[in-house]
């Protein structure tokens, strides 16, 4: 199976979590799955900006990314975090390479425009293309690609991409069978209960009733986009449990939330009639 595994920045903060994930990624790669690992930056990026004395402004929830902020993003995402994760997977037994957009132009981006823009977002982009041949050449050699959430623009600049949006778009471009979001909560929560399965309209309901907020809204929107783009199933799972990723990658039940395509009435009727 071809899978995109998106790892939250928060899960890269503790070495123990990184090693647990690295072991599971190794196990999946050894079982013959074609994996693309994409990671976020989370609090580590914010802390680095604070250390550098850079303050951020946000437009529609997106961080305005001037050149200095973008350079810090490249240092943290494509540098520290990317190498930490690729190193852990390689040490767990499966060779992994940390790649960023610039390497073999593997992830291309265009600058994101915001409507009624109060100034430009700067170096914030969205994914427009994936060099699938390059990824295939890695998979053929049994190498796991580990990508940071950056895209290369036609102008030669690197653009910061929201990691959930990047994972969803990449899953669509590489025709992944499954997209797995490993996050820092047990799944999509309705109050204190994990929702085990969601379909399109359920997502709108949760957002409308203010039951999801912040990063989870972006994630659910990304999940919907991936499903609309042909990915068969999206799973949102807490990544710090010992075998969470293996469970999320299996055919069976998963510990978090399954996000499923909307079943069209006609397809449902035909399916029912065939039973
Ligand atoms: N209904 C909800 N269920 C679960 N989490 C929710 C909900 N509403 C809001 N959240 C928040 O969404 C967060 C997950 O999104 P967040 O963007 O912080 O992490 P991530 O996308 O997994 O990682 P990263 O942003 O580093 O790539 C949770 O930690 C939680 O605080
Ligand atoms: Mg997020």
C-alpha cells in the first residue's frame, strides 16, 4: 500500500516518541509499503523564532512569513527536525533520507494569495507538484523519504507550506491509498470522546457547532481535500501510543478517527442492491 504519514511537530519533541515512530515506520517499510513521511514543526519553530527575537503576524490564521522567518523555517524544518527523524528511522533499521523541496525539485509550490489581503503572506505557499519519479526511485531502493513542509517556487525561493495541507496534496499527487495524520491528541474529539468515524457532512457539523478549532479545522479540511482527490481513507490518530501507527496502517479498526468519503445516494443504493 502507498501511504502518506504526516507527523505532528509535537511528536518530534521527545526522543522516545521519535524512536517509537521510527521503529513502526521501519516495520511498515519492511512489509513492502511505499511510504512518504511528512512532518510539521509546531512549537519548536515558534520557540526558535522567539529565541531569534522574531515576532509573527497572522492573517486568516496563517503566519506572515518574511524572509527572516522563512530562513528560520528552513533551518528548523529542513534542518534540525528533518535530520532527527530521518536519522532515527535509519538507526531503527530502514534507510531514510531527509528531503526538502529543493532536493531534485521534489515539491513545487506557488505563493498563496489571501482574499481581501491586508498585506502579503510572504513566503507561504501551497503544493502544486510532486516529483513522483524521484520518490519511486527511493522506494525501489527501499529508502523512506522524509519530507519537511516546504515547497520550491518557480522563483527559486523556498515557501513554507502548512504540513497538513502539504500531506493531503501530496497524497493526492502520488495517488496514495491512505493518508495518516499522527497528532498530539487521541483523534478528533467531540467533548471528551474520540469520534471513531466521520464523513463529509459530519465535518461541517463539527465545525459549525464549534466542536473543533485551530489546527484540527485545517486537518479536517485537508482530509476532505485528500478524499475528494481520490485517497480512499484518511485516519487521524494520536501518535504517542506505542503501536498507534501500525494500527492506523492496518486494514482493521484504528484507535483514532477514520475520515471516509461521502457515499453518494446512488452508489449506496447500488451497493445495497448488490448485497
Ligand atoms: N475537536 C477537536 N479534537 C481534537 N483536537 C482538537 C479539536 N479542536 C481543536 N483541537 C486542537 O487541534 C490540535 C491538533 O492540531 P495542531 O495543528 O496543533 O497539531 P498537528 O497539526 O497534529 O501538528 P503540526 O501543526 O505540528 O503539524 C490539538 O492538539 C487540539 O488542541
Ligand atoms: Mg497543525
